[in-house]
């Protein structure tokens, strides 16, 4: 997406969605003379982002609303794109003191900035939710606490890593389609490129992978783990894009992927990317656990059984995961905290994983036999519980700076640019560095 198109999209989102989000706390005072029993229930608006099934809240919210008369939950899905649209608009609403709703989802890339602004958030500790600390790995809990000790966010899901692939298209290319055999094809990323070349030589009307950005991110989190668990910023919040080998290695891989003609040139989390998933424009995509729900949601029923899940080249990685926070501007902090508590409890997170694949960050949910034994019918009964639960306890977070989301967007625009032809390969690295510096301010 070009710069002017992204700005236009953000403007449209602000204009068309601002009213919805601004409605936020939806209860109204009863008319004069009305009995207390006639009072409308409090409506708590939960603002979310992401493609496909995104946070997986459809059924949990329906379950809540069916059994509660005093508090109703309304989900408002604002955008598929976190860095480009959702988070910039949310920052404006948080700074303005209105418009953000009652509960908001925040991707890991926004948490550094969120932690740096305690004035934006209601204190969930005042609602008794510090008792939830034992439900989380220490790093997940601490990321929801500001520097001055205010609990403002509860963890939803975590990453883990796999690679989703189209079984039917692999068979068409004369490649193995069994998930164990597929994983064995590509222990390294060089092997992955070789498999891609074989695929592309046999299948002309479908590209091997979606685009440069998704796999760039997969490689980045793997390389970050080898370089101090940092990517764009060091732990002092100093920009290190040019100095960190993890960024250059990931960029070089994305350039190889593009130069070899293996991509469908689609930027992830765009409408075109979602349509490409549905129409079979590509055969592989990097899949942290939450991506399962995105792929299945985008592909629809016609894709059921065609997709499967295999081991990722390079051996794992931790990309993604989100939190729910309660803005201070809500008129109903108690009820909003209750909703955030419900949507992150063990039973809810376990149910979401079974249906949509978002791996729980709640450690009690991780240990649920229903989670450990979960299979995914959409992905040819892939044992997703076995695939993701094993790595959940061992996941290490990559440090993400205060301006991570802004820098990530700038970097990925360049990574996309080399793929769509708008940026020359030989000039792209310097532009990436320059744009990252501008985005970091």
C-alpha cells in the first residue's frame, strides 16, 4: 500500500469507525419516572483488531450475553491492520481522553508505548485483578504493568511458531503432503527456498508463499533470539536497526524470497491478502498460533482440509500475542474490568484455542487437557495442542521498544516495497534504515 493510500485508509477509518468506538460505554440513564427495573444494562465495548477470527471473541461474548442481564459485551472490530490503522487511531483517542471504548486489545508491538503512559489506563489492581498474577508467565504479566506499578493489561494469547501449507497444492507440485514429511523438507531457510523453487517449477498459477513480510517476521523473531532477544530497539530503547544482525539477516532472506519469484506479492493483513488466502494465491504462510484463526477465517469453509500445519524452518520462534486493557476514560471501570477478566480467564482462553488456535497465555489454560489434546479440523486435524503447547512454557519474549509499532510499520513498508517493485533491491537496505530512524523520531 502506498503512503497516500495508507493515509487515506487511516483517515477513512477515523471518520467511519470513530463514532462506533466513541459510543463506548453504552448504558443510558432511565427516563424520569421509570422504575429501576427498566434501566438498560451497561454495555461494554471491546475494541479489537486482526484478520480472520482475530481475538476469537464471537462465541465467548455470545455466551456471556446469554447469561448476563446487567452487563452486555459488544465487540467492535476496527481494523485488520494494527500498526498502520488501529494503533495510530487508538493513540489519538487515548490522548484525547475519549473514543477508545471500554476494553481495548493491544498487540505486543504497542505495549512499550502503552506501559509508558500510565495516565491512559484504569488501574485493574483497584478492581482486585492483581490476584491474576499466578495465571501468567512472569514476562507476560510484567508487560501489563506500568513502570509505576499500575496493572493495566491482562494477557490474551502468545505466539509459538509453525508453518501453514496447502496440502492439495503440494500434491499438485509432486511434493510430500504429510505434515511430518513436509517439516522434514526444510530444516533450514535455505532448504525452504529450494523447496519453493521446486514447487514453482511445477505450479505456475500459484505462488509458493504470500509475500515478503510474513516470513520476514518469522525469521526476525528467530534471529532476535540469537542476538539478545532484541530486534529494532535495545533494552535501553535505543534504535539498533542498522547494527542488529537479526534485522539485516531477516531483510536479506526477504530479498532472496522476492528475487526468486516465490511470493504472491501480498502484504499481510490487507484485504488483498485475505482474498488471496481464500482464492489459493499462495501455498505457504508463516503461522504463529494466532495465525491459524486468521488463515481459517480468511479461507472460509472452502479451504477446510486443504490446509495443514508443519514445523517451521529454523526451529520455532515467538511472534505475537496481545493484551486487554481498560482505558481510564471508560465510564464503567468496574464492569470493564469484569469483562477483561472474563475474556482472559482459563476457560475462555482454552475455548478460543480449541476453536481458533490462539495459544493461551493463561498458564492454567495451557495445562488444560482439552488444550493439550486439541486438533484443528480446518487444518486436516492437525494436533495444534501438541504443536504449540510444548513450546508455550519455554517461550522467551523479544524486547519491543516504545516506538516498536511505528518502526515496524516503516520497516515492513520497505520489505513490501522490494517485493512489489516500488523500491530497488540495491537501495532498499539504506531506505529501511533511514525510514526506521524517521519513525523512531
